[in-house]
C-alpha cells in the first residue's frame, strides 16, 4: 500500500469498515510510514475535537451567520 491508497481508505479504516485483508495492509503501512501515522493521528484528533463542539443551534445567530459567511468565502 502507498500513501495515496491509505488516504483513500482513511475514513473506512477509522470507522472499522474495511475487510480484514485491507485493514491489515493499512496497519502494515502505518507501521512503516511516519507521515501517514501522523495523518491518522491528526484525523483522530480532529474527530475528537469536533465531537466536543456545541450544537450549531446553540450559537448566537450573528456568530452562526459570520461563520457561514466565512466558510462560503474560504475557498475563493
């Protein structure tokens, strides 16, 4: 497995949705690739932090509007 293949499988890997052979290939790659190991760790940290966010409906309306505007213009 190479890094590009791992990136394509990261969500399924973290959800435990890979078949055993593919999961083993991912685990073997992670054992040898510090970059991908870091990538997975960052993904896990992001998932944990996002899980701590309050529900969007609890944000004040002006804050929610500002965030939505910022994200709409982010890719430009």
